[in-house]
């Protein structure tokens, strides 16, 4: 069974009935390391990559593991991001991977259940508007939002609406999680329950990428 066939077996809803699909060859990773991200670099170095087009949109399927226990993610192709208002480490990621949109047989990491991870479309969401829709969380507690939303952008969008945010300058990582059951998180000072959290031992975007990459490489759960 090919990696693409494994992916469709696990994520059968991704291709609509009758949608045009073209699947190219599978080749070993050949793009080299990613600056400042050694765990991600090691993970990608061990990947096989399948190129596919679904409904006119190009994707790359990354896969790891022995034939009997494959795991992988589907991503957009690399993209140039010279002018994008995101962190340099995020731009470095985009040089080799345009962002994750689906996964199969994934370990339990901070990327679980996410519709988008490190995609351009996630980064373009207006964080201020998203938080403004939940101002009642703070108003009910007599509080004000303790951050300037304009200083953050979205790096992941969970299926239930939770967001992972990164500070545009220092990479500080926050979870906006009005619908969560996470462990290993700490409520941000000045934030009511089910609003803004930090992730224990994962202070910034680079660490978040590295921790998740290491878990994917080993196929182990983080226990989020």
C-alpha cells in the first residue's frame, strides 16, 4: 500500500467524490536542514514525500515509519514569505513546508485535531477580531484582555475553534482555548478560565515546532 493510499484510508473525507486527483512519485526528502530547527530538520531528513494534486490544488504528503506502521502529514508546498509579517523561524519553516492541513496515524502532540498548522491562511486571520468575539469572557469576570491582540498572529487553528498564537516579535506562544480539555497548560495572569493559556515548558514558537517534531520523529505521544 502506498503512502497516499494509507492517507486516504485514514482521511477518507479529504477527497470529494468525483474530484480530480493526480498522484506523483514518492521520493526521499532532499531539501536539506531548516535553520534553527534541528528536530524538524531530523524529522524531515527521514521523510518520504509524495506529490499530489487534488481538485487543482497541489499538496505534499510527508510520511515516516516502517511499512506496517506509517504516519504522516499532508501539507501545502513550500512558499516564499519575504514580506509576510511572521517570525523568521516561521519563514524558515515555509521554505521547506507550506503548512500542515491533515495528518494520519499521528502521535499525540500540540498539532492534534488542528485544521491548519503553520499555514499562510492561519497567519492571515485577524487575531483581534477573533478575541473580540469573546470579550464576554473577560467582562463577566470584570477583567480586560491582558494582551494586545495585534501583537500576535495565529499559527494553528483547531477544529473546535481553539487557536494557537505567536507573538510577532519574540515568538511567545499562547493558547486561546474557549473549548479545551488540555493538561500541561497554565492560565495567563489576568485571564478567566477557558480563555488564554501558556503551554508548560513550551514558551515560544520555535520550541513548539521542535517539541512536536521530536514526537513525530519518535512516534511517541506528548500527553497534551
